[in-house]
């Protein structure tokens, strides 16, 4: 029998060497897979990606809404200048502004759809199943924006914008009156208090005497005529009600209509109604811009209007209605900024009080909304999401490139 090869005993040196190698490997993150996550997390590019994943992507909807409201503020201030420019011999009327703005915006939507035929389904008129809702969206959108534009002739930018914050309250009351939906005592209280804020904005003489005239002495910024302020406020309230319905309609349509088709219906409907108004209403006659400033402001109306509507529609589609409505409060910040920077006009004490009351009552109503109602809303949104999921393309994705101008196919 051959002799067996003796099994070598473990060497103390080899054990120490192995331990040293393992320790060195663990202490060198770049050389060890187990610790690679640690290195990736601390790499500048990876940190940036992590920030985007954690903070940007989950909030992309509300961020788009905030940006969209900035472009809306650019339109609002352009409209204010066109309607009240003291250097102009005659002022341009709201319907003409809407006509020009929507002509440019609609042209932009047609160009967009031409270069995105592969990604925009049913272009240019949308899915036949939702066309009637798209027309309704366009009609409500017209009255919503007209209410704002009309009010800008007689109210300051911040006051006109502030009235739009009554949309939640008006929606609740309308649902109670027409749809017979339940309304709790907190919603009633919040609604009553919010209208007190509106009274502070209108400042009727029988309550405020000559204070209203003193606060609005400069007719360029806001009128001191109580009758004009009242009419402007009522038209703005009607616009706020119609504007709030736009959110509901867009949420109902969901992804059955591409965002650009939503914008095209709004711009085309408003263009048609504005054209009819300019032709048949003598006080709303069409006036050719005379100065470079007026041409520049009209161009800004069209471009900013296109960007605003596109980002607004995408943002609403990507964000829940409750969170999305919070982005609207940035409008007030923008409007005060324009009032102060362009007109050196700070809101009066009464306007500040009305602002606090309206915003506070709106938050109050949302805060004390019935828990059962919130559950119903959550269930309804889940059902809508399921229905929309079944309408998606074969590839189960929600892609931002759907809204980019490119020629790539699905």
C-alpha cells in the first residue's frame, strides 16, 4: 500500500494573510460587491439620481402644476397691461385677447400633433367616445378664463386671482343644490366665511363708505366705482365656478384623451366663441395692436397660454385632485409679485383680510372634510385608475416622452 499524503496543518501565517486580505477587501468599497451600494449612494451622480427618484418623480404632477401657474401669471399680467394701459388711446377688450391668444395656441397644438402623429392617438379630434366631454371641457374653459380676463379690467391682479380660490366652495354648493349631495356643517361654515372675504374685496359703499374709493384711487390698477367692482366680481365668480368644473372633466376623461387634444379643444372652442363675440358684440370690437409692446404681449399670451394649458393638463392627469388643488395657491404669490413689481401696488388692508379669510376657509373645509367622503373619493379615484389602466398601450408604462415632440414610435 502506498503511503498516504499527509494533510497539511493550517498555517498560522496563511490564516492571518487570509484575514488581512478579507479585511482589506471589506475596507475597500470600490473592490467589494457587498459594499457597492454604499459607494453608489455617495457618488455625486448617484446622489442626484436618488434625489430625483425620492423627491422629484413622486411629485412631478404638482411641480408641473406650479410651473403651469407661473405661465398663467404671465398671461394674466399681459392681459392686465393690454386692458388698462394708460398710454393707449383705446384699450383692448377681453374677447379680442382670447381670440388672438387661442389662435396662436391652437396653431401650436396642430403643429405639435403633426410632429407627434405616432404618439397622439385620434389626432386631431380625439377619441369619438369622449369628444362630447372634450367640447364641454372647452366650453367651461372659455367661461372660466373670460371671467378672469373681464375682472382684470376693474380689479387688481391679486384681487381678480383671489376670487378664483372660491372654486372649491362654489363646487360644494353647486353639488348640494343640483346633485343633492350631502354637505356637512363645516363645509357650510367655510362657505359662509369665504363669502365674507369676497365682500371685503368688493367693498360695497353701504358697508365701507368712502374707504373703498380711497383704497382704489388709481383707476389703472383697480376701479373705485362700486358698481363696476360688483359686476367684475360676479363675472369672476362665474368664471371660478366654470373653471373648477374643468378639473372634474379632465379627471373624468383621464388618459382617454392625450393632453394636447385637451388643449386643442379648449383653444378651438374659445377661439370660436371669442370670434362670434367680437363680430356680434359692438363693445367687444376687434382692434389692431398699434405698438411693439402690444404685439409682444399678444405673442406672449399665445406662447404662455400653450405652455400653461399643456403643463396644466399633464399635471392634473398625474396628480390627485386634492394635492393638485394646492398648487393653485402659487397663483396668489405670483399675482402679488406682479402688482408690486409693475404697479408698486400692495393689496389694501381689506384685500389682505379677504385673502386670509378665503384661503383660510378653503383650507378649513378641506381639513374638516367628512372621513366617509374622503373614503368615497379615494375609492372613486381607484376605480377611475383601474378603468384608465385598461386603456393604456400594450407596454404598461406611463411615460413623460408621450408629451415630447419627437418622431419615435411606441
